C-alpha cells in the first residue's frame, strides 16, 4: 500500500464495506473500481494484481477504489456467490460517484473480480473495462464492450487460456496474452502495469 492510499468504510447492503482509495497526483479525470479475486480463496483488496491495477490507474489520473467484498477484511457480511458482491459494487459506485462527482467509471478486476465487473457492466455503462485472469470457467461473464482490455497469462492453471479464448472468440474480443505468466502474474506485475498504461488513451 502506498502513502497516498487511504482506507475508509461505507455503508453497504450487508453492513460496512472497507475501501482502499488511491488518489492520483495529477488532476482527477474519473474513477476506477478495481475488484479482487475470490473471497473464499484468499482474495482481498491487498492482492498484488489488484494493487498493480490500482497503481496503474492512479498514475493515469484516476481515483482508484478497491473494495473488500462482503466478509473480507473489515467488510461485514459473508460470501454470497456473486449475488451480494454485485450489490457491494453498486454501493461502492454510488459512494464514489457522490464523493468524487465522477462520470462513468472504469471497471477493472482480477479473476473472480473480473467476472463480477463483467456482470456489473450490465448495470452501469463503464468508460472502459480491464479484465485480468477473467474466471470464465467458474462464473458467468456476459459480453463486454468492444474496447475492453482483456489480459491473460499463457500458463494460467486456474483459468486456462483456452477457456478465455473460447469466451472471447464469438465476441470478436482481442486477448493480450502474457507469455510465461501464471494466474497471479508472478514476476510479471510490472509488465501488467505497462500493458494497461500502453493501451490507454
């Protein structure tokens, strides 16, 4: 966590939701919501991929907001198989929109969080999306906008690359494949951050 990161708690449907907020040094252009991997398997807002995405967006001028889903960290409630987690994202977006007068958000997520953001995009029209290690083999992932940035590790054993390609193919969505990367992008986090920066506008 960087010095510019602050933690707050907001009200959600299941109780308090813990947020980590990274503020950009440049003028704020909008907000990015970054969702963490599966709560039951150790996913938190402190996950290294999630932190990397948040730092990438803060560097691009976004307020980067990382919630802990219900039942994780200081967030109240318990895991709800994706249903309640969408309500958490909704509560976070309402808070961010009010506090920062933000327009359409960037929706970003890793693994389970990426699947939740794909579903959340059916409720909110995003500025753009970044989906890393999208867990299409475990959760429904509806079609996403054509300019979405899909990043996957070549050697991902949790979500096989073939599964993501099968999902992306009928949607005509390009997938950026990181050679040699596993699901958690060990040793490839700076490369991941660079991919986001180099593909932004």
